[in-house]
């Protein structure tokens, strides 16, 4: 398997647990004693943090403008985490979905400064759309 195929596969597999949690919720089941919303929200926080961290790591050696984007990724992650600690689950889901959208926007804005494969931004858009759709489904 070549590198681009592996990256695409791992990216789509990374979105799969969101839909597994939705399935748990629809079947009104828990897994390991944890309900579907908790699985969904906690996994979302992990992935949001991972995505913010990977972007942060890619831009840290770039210009000051791009470094500000790295700081923004931290703000997005912290906002989602504080929402998790302090807000009701639907609010957490909305803030997390907005966080995924914001990370996509930030990442697309630095495409000229950071080299990525040609397919990458389209892949990110599709998976971001899937993850945001999963958040919308989980809210309802």
C-alpha cells in the first residue's frame, strides 16, 4: 500500500468511531458501561486535539502569521475541553463541530506555507464534512 492510500485509509478510519457511537445511541446501548454520547464526545475531543496538534506541529517553524494559527489551534482545543467540563452535551457537540470546521479553515489557510500532497485538502474537507454530519446526527 502506498503512502497516499494509507493516509486516506487512516483518515476515513478515524471518522468511523463517530458513526459507531451513533449506532450505539440508536440501539440505546452502552459499551463498557459508557453511553454513546460519552463515547462520541470523548472521542471527538481526542481527535480534535490530535488534529490541532498535528497542524500546530506543522506550522511552528513558519512565519509569525502562521505561528498565530498554531495558537488558534490551542484555543479551539481548550474551548472544546472547557465545554466538555462545563456545558450540556448538545452544546459540547456544537462547539466540537465548530472546532472541526475551524481547524479545516485554519489548515486550508496555511496550505501555501506548508507542503502537503495535492489530494490532502480535498480529503480533509470530505472527512470534516462527515465528522460535522456525525455531530449533527448525535445532537438530534
